[in-house]
């Protein structure tokens, strides 16, 4: 990878005004010390649920005894990735996925109309999500990780547990809360680093894509890695 390759930050900024899942703890950023107020240093405290903004779900989120976020295999969240545009009003269905010819070991991010929702105030319940059948299809293909551009891969109150359990039970790691509004669908390299919180079921993450050429064309190394799974 060249040093001048384009980097795209697809993380959502953490703010007190950001949309959070209904019932989750609000985000609180408290300035404890401030040099502007005469303190020797500036120091802040962050209080947040682990599923606010851009975050990674570990199997423990829905599977008793499942792997925790500090056990996440690094290869699940770093390496070649495909950003796929989905033209759907409500749900990502199997028909959307079948034509993409997904392969075992692939990392996949879904760009939907959701990326526009980050400009709205508050939580939007009507967002695009995976159907249960689509989740089962993804699990069956053996993809390595799946990401989506709003706060959940499942809909609000719609098969939420089932969709997560199908993916996490198949060893598919989940990235939620991405902002793909500036991303052209195609192939990139993914760098997703969740906080290493011991024993937790999820963690906030900083996520980047790296474009090293034409995102619509895979490199030989990308294809080889996906074939290896």
C-alpha cells in the first residue's frame, strides 16, 4: 500500500446530540478540567453505551457464552472489503445479495439510504436493515464480517434477535453505525479497530477505508485473500 493512498473515515463522530438506540444510555461528555477555566490540564469524561455510534458487535451480544469483543480476531476487521450499494426502501433481501456472488471469507459493507439519516436529529426507526432470510444467506456464504450504515443490521423491533443470532452464531462479526455517504461502491481495504474492553459484548470503533486505485476493480492480492477465507 502506498503512503499517498486515499483514506476515508467512515466513523460517526461521538457527540451528546448523536442518535442512539431507544432505551440505550445517552452519550455524556463531561469536561472535568479545563485550561480555559484556569486548570493545569484539560480533561474530559465520557459516559456512553457500547452500542452508540460506530461500533462492533461481538457474539456475546446475543449468544450466551459467546466470544467477547476483546477476543475479536483482527482479520475479521482488517483487510480487503467490498462496499455494496443496496437500493432498498426497507429491507435487504436475498435477491439483493445473490447477484453479488459473495465468497467465503469476504468482508462486506452495505451502503443504503441510511447514510443520509445521520443528518437527521434523533433516532429514525424507518431504516434499511437485513431480513432474516438475508442474514441466513450471508451466514451460509461464510462471509467474515458484515457492516451497515445505521445503528443495527436488524430493524427496529423486527426480528432483531434472530438476525443477530444467525450472523453471530455463524462466526460473522458485525459493524454497525457506519457513515458510507462519501464512499463509492467497490473494493477497498478495511481498518476497523474497536476498543479492547475486557469481557464486553461490543465496543465503539474507529473505521477507515483505504482506496489504493479504482475501487471497482479488485487487486490480485484481494482476490487471493478472499479465496483463502
